[in-house]
């Protein structure tokens, strides 16, 4: 048993939607006291770092209702129940950008907000991209615009606040690190 573990005493399921579930757990703390934890359950997601042959990073701009604004992101999407993350990454790349790749490499996975959510994002690097002639269509409720930028332009997008989500900042920093390692 982990010395910091919180034992669940009860779970109150508050909401179950298409994407998330919300529950409130009563927990016993390591010191024996009790507390409540509001928890969002999420099926997980994938994000794809995709760079064209001419070193352009493929991004998408889309409106995010939770933010009440459009932001620029790397292609990403929710895992379907039981779906392999690699397959999901390939699907999202095609649906959002019209590209396919020769190989999809898993880079890392990270929790987005572990203080209240269990969402785990699996980040992949797409190798040897090519535009697909009859690409799968985007989800019917998803409207995105494809943007291709250099690494330097992506860094400016971060400074200007056009890129503000963690997965995309992570992707840009990953590419910066790879570039620095290649140049050393």
C-alpha cells in the first residue's frame, strides 16, 4: 500500500455524458480523516506530432466551447472504448488533416489534470506523411482548419497565445529538443 493512498469509502455518480463522467468520492486520508474528491473520468485521448517533408508542423485551428475561443492545436482526439491508442492516432491524423503516415511512433503519455481527472493523453510522432486522396471525413460536429507552420512560427504562436494547450506546447518543445540534439 502506498503511504499516500486515499481509500475510497463511497462513490456518488453525479453525471454520465458522451465524453466524461463526474463522480464525488468520499475518501479516507492517510491520517485517518475523511475528505471528498470530485473526479472526472475520461476514456483517454491521443495527440499526433506530424511534420511534413518540408519541415512544416501540421496544426489545426478549432473552436473550443469551454474556452469560448478558437485555438491552434496538434491533431488529437478521444479514444473510443477499447480502441488501441496507435490506431486512434492514425484515425485522428487522417480525419483532422487528410494525411496518413508510414509509421506511428509512441513518444510519451501524460495526465492532463491529475488533481481531478484521470484523462491520459498518448502522444505519437507520425513518420513519412503523405496526403491521402480519399481521406476519412472529420466528425460531423467537428470543424477544423489545417495550418502548416515552421517550428519558429509555432514558437511565435505560443508567445502570441494562439497555442495554449499543454499537448501542443509539449509537442513544440519535443520538436525543439530533437532539433537541438540533432545539431549538437
